[in-house]
């Protein structure tokens, strides 16, 4: 379990809009790769140890149909593993090679290793062809990107999805107290950012499962 005395380590994103370091896990370790190299899996603040409950409920209710999924910023891979188990064809990508190694090990334990295409890749340089995904899962990747990268993110995700394809987006909410860590968003801000390429199907308040349980906004979007 996490040690509360070390909680400084458990803030996540640390770059302001000019890419200047603001402090937190990334600043402490220097890169996403180093975060995964230096911390044990159970010390990763976002490691929920299993799939996101909202993802499970949306897939199991049929709101997200089985298809071709990309899990971006897959981290320990729990969501990718869940999607593979439900019959999705899954690409799991992360900018950190050590995150992908961890996800591969978790998938092997879950006996779905061969069903997932793992890639070390920057979402901003996504190489998958346009229209190659029906579903994109983002649990905590968008909100760690600096503001100036949002437009590229939107373009890449918008292009890779088929028309009508869905994006499940989970970000810190503005209700999470200010401090270092991921960007906090209001619903209106997310609507403004994603409006050019997406309609919002649902938006609700929730939390990120894991040791800290920060307040979240959970949004299901459909590509226009
Ligand atoms: C807060 S963690 C969430 C990990 C995972 N989705 C989960 O819920 O456990 C954010 C992840 O995004 C990855 N990441 C950050 N920037 C990225 C980028 N530009 N492209 C791909 N992955 C990125 C990090 O390496 C990290 O694994």
C-alpha cells in the first residue's frame, strides 16, 4: 500500500503550458520512462490494479460495442487486458517502454498477451491509419499533456477513429484540489476542446480508482 508520508511522489503531471516543470512524479523522475523504471507497479499512483469500472460498465451494457480499440497511455495495461478479454482487437500504446513491458507482463498473467498489440508510441505521433479504430480509451493520458499539445491530440484521435467511433476520456476534474499533477477540467472546458471533432454522449463526475481516488470527469464522446 501507499505510504501517505510519501504522497509528494504521487502527483503526476508536471509540465505547464510552456513545457516548464512544475513538480511532481515526472519532475522527480525526469521522464515517464524513469517513473516506470524507478517505481514498483504498486507505487504508481494511477495503478488501480484492474480495469476502470466505468469502462467495464459501458462495455458490458453494450454502450461501447466490441470492435477495434486503442488504449492510449496504457500504463499497466489493465483496461487493454479487459478489452481483449471482451473480444476487442486491442492496440495498447504508451510513450514509456517500461510501461509497455509492465503491461505485457500483466497481459501474460491474464493469458491475453497474444491478443494485444503492444507499442511504444507517442499518441501525438500515432502511426495507425485513419479510421482504424472504433474505440479509443484514454484513462489519464490527455490530462497529463501540456496545453499546447491538445490540438495535435485531437487531430490524431479524431483521425484514427471511424465516423461514429467512441472515445472514453477520464480526466481530473476541477473539483480535485489545486496542486501539482494532471490538469483539472470543467465539463465546459472539455466540451470546448473536443467540440470540433466530437459530440458528448455522456459526462459524469467520478473518481480514479487507485490509492488516491482523485476526483474525475468521465466522458463518452462520439466522433462527428
Ligand atoms: C496517469 S498514467 C495512466 C496510465 C493508465 N492509463 C492507467 O490508467 O493506469 C498516464 C500514462 O500516459 C503515458 N503517456 C504520457 N504522455 C504520453 C504520450 N504523449 N503518448 C503516449 N503515452 C503517454 C504515461 O507514460 C503514462 O503511462
